[in-house]
């Protein structure tokens, strides 16, 4: 009963984001109970704990980029854009060209410090907590874990995808979005 429902939800997700959920569908087929637990983990990993969308997705994008999964990076960017994060700001994080807003830059520093086990994390945590509150640190941590979780699960199941031209795709999309914006006189 749960298996067919989970697969319908995965199909909706796949169509919405043009993302291959085959690795998750296989888990549902192999063990519907395990698939249900994956859905619960997904709900947790997407919970922002009151953290605004821009810093949440900044931390997630840094983690996904570190995990080196092109389709997962595209998905994180699409979800960020859907949540109202400017595509140009995502491009700045991914390419290093330009500067994202301060809140995204701080979240990106946090993610890098977590991923690198950097001793500077203690000071960055103080700065993050002063900006967003203690509760939001849960959102930053969930974003970093989420950014690693799916690429690692996917690769571990043998679904590692081949290199995708994410940077070129992102620059083209960000450029097109900027061209649509009216000029300020």
C-alpha cells in the first residue's frame, strides 16, 4: 500500500524537477518500509528550522557541489529558484564569479567549514546564531547533510551520473533571467 503511493510521489517529483528518481524508486521496490523511512528522512532534510530560503539553499548548494553530482546540483538550484532565491546568486556560489548576498555568503562559509572540519566553524556558528538564531542552525546543518545525503546514496546504489555541464547551464539561465529584468533608470 505504501509502495505504490511513494512511487506516485516520486513520479510527481521527477516530473516537477526533471530529475531522475530511479534510485529512490528502486529502494521502494526492494523494501517499501525502507522507502517510507527515506521519505521521512527527506522531510527532515528539507526542514529549514526557520532559516530563510537563501541561506538554506546556499549551504545545500555548497554541499551538493562538494558531493560532485551534477543532476543533484541542478535539482538544488531549481528548488532554490522555486523558493525565491535569485538565480544569479546561485550562480555566484557555484562559479565563484560575483558575490552572493551576505546571508548566502555566510551560509556558504558555514557549509565549507562543516565539510572541511575547519576550526573556524566555532566562530562562524556564533555569527550564524547572531544573524538567524539558534533554531536556524538546525536548518543550516540539515541543508549540509541534505546536500551530501542524496548524491552519496545515489552513488552508493550505483546510480552515479556522468558529468553534466551545470556551470554552463546555470550561466545561461542566469543570463537569460537578468536579460528579462527591466533596466533601472
